[in-house]
């Protein structure tokens, strides 16, 4: 008996074809719009990618343009700053040069001043030597006069000093505060005048009127009036200007009035010790 398998082979083919198409349907390849739908998705993704790429390129271009603009502005600012710095540096250099020139002039001026001071110092030294020489001449003349007139008990006063009752008096030609006047007299070997008798005060006041002259009378040390040799002053109101001494404190100089001077008529007045008056020395 002869067997044929053609139908079976055909059925197998048919079964295999059915399986293929069934798998294809299950995988979605043959669903509605299958292959064409995949093509549209690909095209859409490509278009979106292209759009994003274009946007990125445009953004980078704009960013580059802004960066170039910022760089241009920065270059301009740096150029302006460089110019300003250069101008300031030139100004500083000019100022330094002028300062150096000024210092040179000051140095030269100081050198000239020092030279002049040395000349003045030398002149003062010579004047002091001349004053000493004058004093020696005056003392020698006084000694000769005493021998000639047999007045060996009298003293001799330096040139410019006046003799009265065994004391010498010097009326200054410059004004000083009381303390400086006291020191000046001490430097000359004497003291501010101590006028203890009416005759002595009359001799001095006739030569001081009508100016103010400090004398050696003060109450600064103890609050009571005393002479510079610390002997007490005996108050005589007639020797003072009216209502004096009053220790007036409204002069704006601080403190009261602790030093006495001869007024324009020769009477006494108290005043602030810082005022600059002529003065009388005695020795």
C-alpha cells in the first residue's frame, strides 16, 4: 500500500503560516498602522531632535554674541582704567617731583637760616663780650672816682644802672611777664626791685612814670603780699591805686592778680602775672 504525505505537508505549512501570522499579530507588527506608525514616530523624533539641536545652536550663538559684547565692554573698561591709572601715576610722579623740589628749597633755606643764626650767635657773643668790657670800664671809672673823691664806701653800678643809696637800679627797655622779669634780674646778678622806703619808691617811680613797671612784690606764694626776698610787705593803702589790690579775676586769664607793678603815677596796682610790662631790677 502506497502512502502519500502531501496533504500532511500542506497542513504543516498552513499551520506554520498560521503560527507566523499569529506571532506577528501578537507582537504588534500587523496591528492597525503597524509599519507606517513606526515610520511616523521616527520622523517625529527626528524632527524634535533637529529642533532641539537648532535651538541649542541658536542659544550658543546668542550666548557667544553676549559674551563677545561683555568682552568688548570689559576691554573698554580695562582701557579706561589703564588710562586713569596712567594719569594718576603721572600726577603722583609730578607731585613727588614738586615735593622733592620743595624739600630741596626747604633744605637750602634751613642751611641759610643756620648760617644766619651762627652769625647772630657770634654777634651776640661779641655783644656780651662788649657788655663785659663796658662793665669793667664802668667799674674802673667808678673806682677811680671813689679814690679821687675819697668815697671808698660807695659802690659802683654797671653801665646803664642808676645808683641810689647804696643800691643800683635798672629800668628795662623790654616788656616781660612777671616771672620772666624776675629771672632776668637774677641773671644780671640782682632781683626785681624791693622798694621798702618812700624815698626809694619815689626815686624809682620818677623814672618809671607814665609806664607800667613790675617790681618784686607778689602774693602768689602764700596768699599774703611779700617781697621777692620773702620779707612781708606792710600794707600802706596810700601807696596803692584806689580800691587796690582787688585780686580781680574777670580778665579771662585764669586765677586772680598776684603780682604788683608801678602804675602810671607811681602808685601800686595788682595785676595778672602773665601780662607783659617793663620791670625794675635792683642789686
